């Protein structure tokens, strides 16, 4: 019975809701779905973006009371289990499963809130780059730079990855080369092959990396990202017994994102073309916005919603929308037009049905940026500690594992270090 709210939302979001057709820039009308919404939001044509944005949220608005009931039901079942198991709150219960202190969650929110000026600076940059008088939420994913013809073959990508990861040390790089040269990677799109990219491995075998490489810059980042996961699996499996070889979600994205951050700095350092530099900066900006700021805003919304319910408030559609709209006003600042539709965005986020999950994207990203900065500075102690972290599997709690590479997530410093990197990148625009 406890899965009913999630099942109701899932059936609605994946099967029942229909958004109709939206005309693309070439005049062709395509069915709008949750799956292709991002492609509409990335259109160069503002009218296309606006039409898709309004069409999508019109349907969520039409069913907002039903979705609010499902969301509230999910919160209430979490409250029931927290009370039955003797936890002081739902937040306390969900963090305890991975032995994460509450101050990790709260420090993340506070530190990001203390650095909203950087997001406001990003909003100003985006507004000027797009050349618009007002920046709306249907403008937030439009490319800030024109698409450039930057083709990178898979052989070139492998060479870039190996050179970029040199600061990790010879041992780490030798395993990357081993993966490239010994059939770990399924590289290209093929008939009957699913889309996307991921890394997977069973205990006792080397990891495998699944790609659909198509010679783009994004594909290079995907390669280094998935090889980061593969190295995490490789080191953990090689150094831990089966029972401890797997690793927790809290640390799962650190190894992959650390690699991406190292690649980004390598590419910026080795690129003279101004257009390419801006293209790279835009890519990095989007990660900070989407992973650090946006996921923290989601985390703050969850914390507020659960706290209100625990204090006896009913989570109605009106209260949830008002809460979410207020958070957007705070996070994006005075230069952003807070469209009425954005108040409905919470209603389309599946992760909210796994409470207090999304914050891990932001903490993991922060840890990865902080670690990569120390590695690139040549901190041998951190480099050695990072290999121990990769080798740790789940033999220690996540917080303790990260301490091996000089990262203490119970302190706000780590998130602040990541945000400082964002601030420096903004100055390079």
C-alpha cells in the first residue's frame, strides 16, 4: 500500500497525461512528451520554447489537485514509517539509511543560499547572451552560444581522456587505457541497441561501459564520466569482498563527475578558440545550475513540505505551488521573470516520490568539484586518498570514505569550494 502514491503519479505521468502537438521551428508539428520536452526547451526559436512550456504546464495545472493528493499521500506514508520506527522526522529517517548527519543536508541548503548572488550573475549573463529584455523560464535552457562544428572522433576522445586524467597518476591512467584497449567499451550506436550511456559490472569481472558515441563534445564528456564509474567499480571490486564491493548513491556520482571537472579544466586550458571556450563554459554553467543549484532548490522544497506536514499543515495544491514559486523567486533572483507556470514544476518531478534523494546530486557534485580542484593543484595526499576512496566500496560509511580524500561533508567548506569555482568560471565569460 505504501507504494500507491508513487504508482498513481507514475501512471499519470508516464501513461495518462497528454500535452498535444507543438510546432517546431521547421513548421513540423510534433507530439510533446516529457521525453522530448528538453529538446523543445533547447530550441533556438523562442516562440517554440514558449509554446511547449505553456502546453506542458497547462496539463499539469489541469490535474494539479490530483497530483497534490498523491504527493501529500507519499509524505504521509513517510511520516507514518518515521513515527513507527522512532525517528524524529522523515528527513532523519531517510538520511539515517546511509548514515548521513542532518547537518550535511542543511549545510548544503544554507551554503547555496549564501551564494545565490552567483546564480543571479549567471541569470544576467544568460539574459545578455540571448539578447532578450526579459528572461523567462522557457529561456533557461536555450543555448547561450551558437552550436559549433566541433567533431571529435572516438580515437581522439580516448587520447583527450588519457591526457586530461594524467594528474590522477600513472596507475589510474593505466587502468583507463586497459579499459579502452581490452574491450570494456561498447562504443557506437547499432541496430537494436538502446539509447543512452551507462557503466555496469559484476563482481569478479572487469566493468563494462555502454555508449552511443557520435563524435560530439558532449560524447567526450560522456566517455570520461562513464569511465569514472568504471574505475570506481574496478577499484572497489579489486579491493573489497563481495559484500562490501558496492557503493552508496551518496558517493556514486563523485568518481564520474570528478573526471568531468578535470576534463573541463583541461579543455579550457588547451583551447584557444574563443567560441569553443564559451561553448565549454556554457556546458560547465549548465552543470552548476542544474546539479548544484536546482537540486538544492528541490531539496529545500522537500524539506519545507515535509516539515509543514509534520506540523499538521495540509499540503494542498495551492500551498505547494506557492511554496515552490517562492523558492524559484529566491533562487533565480530579480532579473528572472517568475512565470506562473513554474509554480507547477514540482508536480512533474518523479524523484519527490523517493523522499530526500535529490540532495545527493548536489553534495556529490560539490565533493567532485572540490576533489578535482585539489587533484589539479597536485595535492599528492588527496590523489592517494582518492584512490583509497575509490577502493572503499561500502566498507565505510559515505561520509568517512570522502574524508579519505580530504573532504568533510559535515562542514560547509566543500560546497563553498565548489561554488567558488563557479564564481571564477563566471568571470571568464
